[in-house]
C-alpha cells in the first residue's frame, strides 16, 4: 500500500495497481493543470492542481461508500458473502472513476474550454484517455485480478468505468441495476467531487467560505430505494450539515469562482491562447492534446510577440465599474442594458467589456416528480429521509435558510479601460439617480 500525504485529508492510501495509473503520463499531466485557472492572480495561494483534487476525490468516495454500506448491510444481496464481494467490486470501480474523472481537463481547467475544437468537451477527452491510453491497460489489469479472485462477473474495464461516470446507456454485458446508484457518488448534488473541491479550494485560497463539517455530512448519507432503483440520500439529522455544505458552495461561487478580477483574467487568458494554439483551438486528437498543460501555455505565451497576450502576461486589468446583484431581476437587467448602451455611445465599445455569469449552485428541490408520477432516479436532486426510511422530507420546508438561494446566480458586469473609468462612473451615477440603485458602482 502506498500513501500520499494530503493537506486536506491527511494520508491517502493507494494500491500498487492504482499507483501505476497515478504514475502514468496522462495522470502526471494533472500536476501541471491548475484547479482554479487564473484565481491565483487574485488569491495567490491558489496554485493547487487537478492532481491533488483527483486523489482527494478517490479518498472521499472510499470513505463515503464505506460509511453508506456500513449503514445499509446486505444492500446488494441478502447473502452476506456475495454482498461483501459486490461491495469490494463497486468500491474499486468508484475509486477508479474518482481517480480518472478529471483526466481530460484543458490547461487552466474550465477557463479555456471554449477553445475545444470539433465541439469536443473535456469529458470527450477524458473518455479517450481512459479508454485509449496506457491507463486503459492498467484498468484492464485491475479488472483481470478481480475476475481471477471473484469470478468473471466481476469484470472491470475502461469502457465500464466511463459508462458509469458518463451516465451512458450500458452496452450489453455491462448492465447492472446498481450502476446508476454508483454514479451518485461522483456526479450528483451530494457527490464527493464537490466535497473535495470546496474544502481544497477554500484552503488554498485562504478563505473560510468553502468549509463545512465533512465528517458529519458523510455520516448522515444513506440510501433511498425507489421502485426501480436506489439513490444517495441524506438523513433528516443531517439537514444542518447539508445546509452548511450548500451554503459553502454558494459562497465559494459568489466570492471566489465568480470573482470579478478572476473572471476578467479568464477572458484575457482565452484571448492570449488564441494566439498560440494551432488555428486558435486545442488539438482534436487526444495524443496531441495531452501535450498541452499550464507550463506549456506559459512558455508559449512568454515567447509570443503578439500584443494580444500582453494584458494577461503583464496583468493589465480593466476596472469593473458596474455589477448587478447575485440574483439579477428583470428590472436590474434592463438597467444594466441601459447603462451599457450609454457607455458604448459615450465612450466607444472598444473601451468596454461585459461579463455574464449564470449558474445554479445547487438543485435544492428535495425530490422531483416526473409526468408519470415516479420519482426522479437520476441522483441529480437531493432527497431527505425522515426517521422512517420511506418518508421523504421537503427540504424547503425544513430549511428556511436555503429558500433565499433557490434562484440561479446571475451576475452581469461592465469593465472599462482605466483611462475612461471616472467618466464611466459619472455617467452611471446619472442613470442611477433616476431610481433605486440596485446595481453596484465600483
């Protein structure tokens, strides 16, 4: 057993077979992919990478799965011996999904995804890396060991890992009714990906917004069985821990992920990347794509003569002169548009940049009923269970705190070049004198 010392979770254990994946080229690349893009230009400690996050998610998915299984013995089979084998099998599958889930991220993570070619996404690259690189061989080796030890029905393949994580329709030979339940642990409203990045991002940014009671949160997770399947749920005793978790994510979006300066530099990074990438896009072929990481981007930018890269490289900023509240109303959007039109007319569009943020921080409906009257089994919504495991609790009734953040985060900002800032502020004040100033003049 190998151990990685992690600043968030302490020692993280990995098997020799898993370490082969961690030591592979595609996984080592994650050491050079910043978790939070250009956030280090605002919060200078945010130098952490997708490498540590991937290990953290693997650690948490193991803890969470073990905790839920301990609370729900014989969940997969009434035969204890068979149930134990299935649990070990699913546990390994989850560890591999968690370890590999971010392999396809672009340099600087989400910031530059608009430069993917052929309508590709980072998930498309992740699938290719899992299924068509050396990592596929290492996953196959782990699967062969499981088959040798437990039988042919316990096969683990790269295709299976991707189909569960990607939520794809299962091909013949891969179908098990429990696979959608496993996806809840890595891609849902209560998933281990969120659990890790909130704590990790807040730690490295030096802020308290993303902190929550991890141990209590995990200890109150359980299983809710519907007529057709199972989903990850939380006990009513964990509502306060859930509130803390949801608010942590909400405040991290408001204060860190959507920080006005970070958003500005993300845009400048994209403009700079267009000058150094072939045809202004990342390569469509995965082998060539894997050659790009943050280090290569910075090297190419340092050697680029285009003036278009200077704002990012020299940290030349525009000033945010106006922004709407976190939950922009129709009237506030109209005022924003009026101010923007006025500034364009008086200053000229070349002195102005706008930014819009639109994000649902959490799907807070406790359960969703489809048109057929059946529960939503996707794991994308949050289910609260009462003392009777079959009783569902309305989260919005139980938690008055969360009622105020149901609406999506929708922020609109106007940036102006520094030489025009004072003129812009004076114009904005004239507009705002005509009514209540809901937006903020910076």
